[in-house]
C-alpha cells in the first residue's frame, strides 16, 4: 500500500508528513552537544529505562510516552557525527537505524540538528535520509539561534529536505508538542542530495552497485551506497572485513573488486577516505545557501571568553581555580548535611538498640545494620555536591574547553585530550568512566585510557580523604583542607600520567590520535537536568556501593562480637554493677559521683579492649 503525502501545518510550521501506519517506535539521533538528551528528557519527562545493548557497554536509553495515537516507544541513540562509524557509539547508532540490533528499524528517526550550526548537523540528517527511513528533523537550540541573530527559513528547509522540520528547545520544552504531532503524522522519506563526485568514482560505483545491494553492505542503496562505500575508509574497512569473514568465492571476488576499485581511484588522484564526505558537504552548502541568513556581526563575547579560557596560561590558571573551587565547595558546603545525617543515623541506632533491650540483638541492629547504613549515607551529601558541580560545568560547555586545554599536556604522556572526560568521570566512579571511553575512536588511546582510569580517585575514596583531612586539619582555614584534597587527586593524576607513558612505550605502543573536538556554545545550565542527573548518579552510588558496605559492616560487627565466650581477666560485670550502685547512692552533682562515673567508663573500656583482643578480628590481628 502506498503512503499518501500531504502538507501538514503544525504550529505555523509547514512540514511534509507521510500519513500511513502510526509510528510505535521512534529513535532520536544526533551529533554530540546538540541537546539531544535534553530533548529526549523533555519529551519523556525523564522517565527513561537505562540498560546496555547485549554484548557491549554502550548505554541503551529508552522510554514509552503517551500520545493521542497511543503509546510510542522513544529510543535515545548514542551521539554520532556520521553513519560512517569511527567509534562503538556510532556503530550502535547506525546499526539501530538500519535494524541490525535485533529489532526492526524504527518507524521514524528524529534527527536532532543544531540550529546554531546547521551545516554540520545536516551531514547526519542527509545520511539518515539516504537510508530510506522516515525522518523528522528537530531543529534544536532554536532559542540560541534566534539570540545569535540567525534567520532560518524552516519551511524552505523542509521543502529542500522533503521531511518535517520542527524548531525545538530541549532545555525549555519548546516545540515538543509540535514534534509529537509530526511523529504521529509519520515523518517522511526525504530527498537524497545530489552528490557531485568525479566521473571515475561514479563509473566504479555503478559497476559494483547491484552486487553490494544484494548483500546490504553499507547504508543507503544503489549507486549511492557503492559511492559511499568506495570513498569512505570506515565503511570500506567494515565491508571488506565482512566479505573476508564470509570466505565464499563470490564474497572473495567482490572484496577483490572493491579493493581494485579503491586502488584505481587512488591512482586517479581521488582521496578515497574523504571524497564522499566532501561531496556531501558541497551539496549541503548549496542546500542551505537560500535557507540561512547570518547576522552581519555575531556576538563576540563567547569568542573573547574562549580565548581567555583556552589560553595556555590564563586557561590553565582558570582550570586550577575552577577545580580548587569545586573541592572547596564539596568539602565546606556539604559539612552541615553530613552532620545532620550522622546525628540522625546515630540517634536512630541508639533508639533502636534501647528499644530492643540492648544485648546481642540490640548491638546487631545498632552497630551492624544502622551503623552499616550510616557508614555510606553520611558521605552521600559530599558525593551529591560533587555531581551537581560536574553536571553544571558540563552543561555550561566548560568541560569541553578543559579537554581542549589539556590536550597538549596529555599528549606528552601519549593521551589525547578526548581522554580527559572519561578520566574526569573516574573521579565519580571507574565503571561508567571505563564505559565512557567508547567515544574515543583510536583503539590504542581507548585501551590506555581504560587502563589508567582506576588510578583516578573515585567517589569511594572521597570519604576516606575527608576523614583524614578532617582529623589533621580541623583547626585550619576552609581552603587548606580543599587544597590537600585537591593535591590527593593530583597525585592520582600524576601517577596515571606516568602509567600511560609506560604503557605507550611497552605494551601499547603507537602515536596518539589528534584531537578533533567541537566546542559547544556556552549555555545556562538546566536546573531540571542537573537535578535529575545528580539524583540518578547519586542513587546509583547508594544502590551500587551501599549494599556492599552494609554487608561488610555486618560481617565486621560479627567478627567483633564473636565469639561470646571470651575469657576475661576480671569479673567486669560484677565490678560494673558495684560501681553503678555506688554512683546511684552518691549525692547528685557530687565530685565523688563524677569520679565514679569516670572509673566506670575506664572499666568498660578495659572490658571492651579485652573482648576485642579475644574476638575473631582481634585474633586475626594478633596472628598477623
């Protein structure tokens, strides 16, 4: 059944929609730093399910939203620049769109484009259109484009692409209703761009098109598929690996023909690694020329701020100041919250112990269960404060500048600047930090980064640092503990750098890849997004580390409390009872009563010491 195409007027924006089967599953894809996840959160109300794709560590985030047409499953794909993948994230995004991840292809692909940098985003948009999927373009960060003075003819852009184009703002939720309406309308299969490749490329692509189509190698179809495969290093390597693994005579012959064609193009002076991308960008420039009107003079404050924050001297000082401030805030501002949690947990434990009448059960509840809960809950305020600050810095766009600034320094130990973000995540937890290395394209860089991530001081070490620093520098000004904690983190970074250099010279030799990093525009942090991500990551710490710490505390209590038949040097029970009777008989407030109370405390301390030496943990200590 052929679909009917009609013009749909959505909130004053003309979009071309294909009305057919109502979509039940859509995918959001887009470049990093275009606000894709913010738009996903705005659409779903932050009610997502987070997991991993089977067999890999790339995160899978999906949610079901209600709509007038019924429930719609929304999948937030990993950020990608192109469907010619160079990283595990981009492989997953491409394969999900093409239906290679075990599910059918999505009914509609919503490509989130950056309205402030439309030309760059249109590379992924046009590649997605070439797959034959129904597409909707969400022109995100629309408010920032307007603030910068950009004028985008949305109706003309929709007509040129042949797909609905909806202005949106994920931070404020602007355009979400119109986007849902366009999704319900079904999206559209857009117009493929005319790629003006050299004649010799077209000739070889035409000769191989039918054989490549029969095997479904690469995105798109027909001559365009063959052109992309022949003129993309990534797609060609992937296709040749597939054909070589198959090993049949037909596959071997096709692989040989592909290699021969690429060699012929190279001999003809064609750059087979970038030819199709250059042709596509040329077509994009022709497409946007009548669509975008740039202001005569863009705002300069962002450029001036970038020059300051990325300068080798002022930028380095700013970076040190920012992170010193972070640790000062974490150490100082979280103090009242830590005291509040500690007092309430201790009070709860004492109350439950008395309620249960003391003894073994009361001690277990007070020191084993409630004490175990308090052992990690007391440090949750510090960890949450650290997450708040890191999320806010990431939202503002500063962390990308920090990665750019550190690229030269990290290059001295064989690491790219892109390793900065996974290593920074290692300050929170090593596991998601190792998962974050998947965005590093070069395998050697990725392996080195994964190897040194555990050397970063993770959030589990922060409580230890806080206890040690608090004991040694209790009477010092607030900045002194912050400097000491920062230096502890610095030592971990220095050791990680030395380890990376050793790995580069031994088991993982090779040159690091150059840094290619987009500096996102400066933005005001979204309080809703920061609060949600902080809560999610803090809860992940509580549910991940909490049960382990609780079990360990219960085991520690048992090792301290048993065995119960410890042989004591004296009859402490009788002596304690006698002292308690004398204290009760002494006049209230008398010096003798205070002296007897001190004597009783000393006696109980001696008893506790003897019981500790006789416990399992005490015996283990003596043995060691």
